[in-house]
C-alpha cells in the first residue's frame, strides 16, 4: 500500500503505540524522559481522512506488538514457575537431609542398644 484507495493521495498520518519512560532523581526532579515507539495502529489519509487498517508490510503493527508482549509474558511466567520449583526442591532437599540424618541416628542408636 503506497496510496489511498479513496483519493490516491500518498501522504498518511499514523497512530503510534508509544512507551514513555521518565526518570527522577532522589529529590523528585525529572532527570530524563524517553519515548519508544513500539508499533503503529493504523494510517489515516492526510487528504480525505480515510482510516486504513492495513499497514505496509515493513511496518510493525499493534497486533504484532501484542503477540510479542504475550510471548514475553509467557516466558516470564515459565521462568517464575521454574524458580519457584527450584526453591521448593532446595528446601525439601534441605529438610530431607536433616530427616535422613535423624533416621540414621535413630537406627544407629537402636543397633547399639540391641
């Protein structure tokens, strides 16, 4: 798509999905502000104001960005579950070691008394 299907104009205005990051110092004063364009929602013809939802192939649209964020969320959840499982296993292993030591002591005590 390089022109408007309604009027043939080649100038467009695009709506953007922008993340803004603002940093503050300890006193609460603003240190910096950055904007990061993540995706484009749609194009609007600057002549006839026709909204075009089909973006050029090289442009990253909103739905691509949503898919990326969903993939990142799933990866983060998998990582958190993996870490939780590892912590539970480590705690269980630590308790199992004490339990095993207690059983060995008990059995040794029984063997000595018999």
